[in-house]
C-alpha cells in the first residue's frame, strides 16, 4: 500500500558549530544538494524540556552549501550570507534538518 502525500526528507543532526560560518554535521549522509533549503527543528531536545543551546537556529529556514556528505553550512535564505553563530550558546543534543520542498511530487495509490 502506498502512502499519499509528500515523502519527508530529514537528516538527524550530530553537531552544530559555533563560529563563522555555522556548519551542521549530520549523523549519516544527508543527501542534500548545494542551494537546497532546509528547516532546523527539535534542536537541543526541545521536547519536553529545552536545553537552551543554539535556540536562535531552531525552527528557521536556511539555504545550504554542501561541504561534505554529512556536513553543510547555513546561509540566510534571503541574502544568502553565511550564518554567524559565534555568539550563540553551544549545541547540546538532538535536532533534524528537514528539506523544504520547492517542487512537490505526490505519491498516491498506483493507477489501474
């Protein structure tokens, strides 16, 4: 049986650098491409109790520049300037990088 709707593309975050530029490292190959847009969610174990680290990044959308199979740097989605996380609290745990789809492929039941 086939699910109906967009299939999510998500990568689990291993670390977030504190510096310029801000670089995200994922737990496995992320499969993203340079100039993709992602949204960061659930950083630092936001549920049930926040840990108060890099909260400035949580829930926001970014353009990315891929720097490796498991790394990419964040850019402002409007100005395309690198994100400077130098003054952010350190990353502690958790989070996902979720691909923001600009084109949608909907999967549904197979045609008969």
